[in-house]
């Protein structure tokens, strides 16, 4: 029995010595897991009034053309983008769902106003919108523009019935509504 108690005491002292051997040192470390999600979001602002109307006016004198509406720059393009891999950029494209016979819809995106952060994209020159995706902002890196009107890229729309691909001979009286779609993708 005494041997058994002695063996228990020796075992206890051995474990105590092992536990004391694992003392703190002057440095220590641990890991932190960090997950960054891929993000590709685009928005037209202001949300409450993003549907605009541009009205041509009838001439008041025979022999004159219809009056072209003034340009509209009430809308802003906002985006947030984190690429899925290093060195990847995105483009923002734009297209319309249906052409209006005889009318060109032109679009200019201004340079980002600088209320966000990151690698903002570069606007392209004036576009005449079609049913095919066209780049409006190129080379967007990890960035965000800021949210709401007066953030991101100001959008200016203008209509034309006498130039570009428009053709005055194709005009007819109608109320037309077209949908313009923006997409951000790598």
C-alpha cells in the first residue's frame, strides 16, 4: 500500500512539474481569421426619383422641327466593388431594353466626385445607348463611391432626332418608356 501511495505521490509531482514547465514567456501569439467577401453592387440615385421624363415640344411655326428636351443630369451612379481575386477589375455596362424609332438616347458619365475611397473607374466618352451592353465606366478596382445623389458619377442624358443613328423620318407620335440597365461585373 505504501508503494501505491508513493507511486501516486511521484506521479502527482511529475504532472505538477510538467504543468510548471509550460510557463508563460515574454512573447505569445494567436491567429485571427479574416474573410473579405467579393462585392459587386450598383445603384442609380436618388432612388425616389430615378425615373425621369424627357419631353419633346411641338413647334409653334410650320416648317420647324420638334423641340429637343434639355439634357437631364439628375441621376447618379453609385457602386461598391471588391474583386474576387488580386488584380481583377470590373466594368460598369449600360444598355436599353428597346430603341425609340428616330430618337438617339445619349449618355455621359462624369468623373467620380470623390466622396468614397479606392480605385474608382474611368468614364468613357459619350455613348449612344443601344440594346447591347456598352462600357460606361472602365477599370473599377476595389472601391466605393459613397451612397446617394451627389456621390459617384453624375449621369447626363440627352436626346437627339437629327444626328448619330437617329432618323427624323422614323418619328411618330407616341408615349415611350425605355428601361436602361446598368451592370457591374468583372
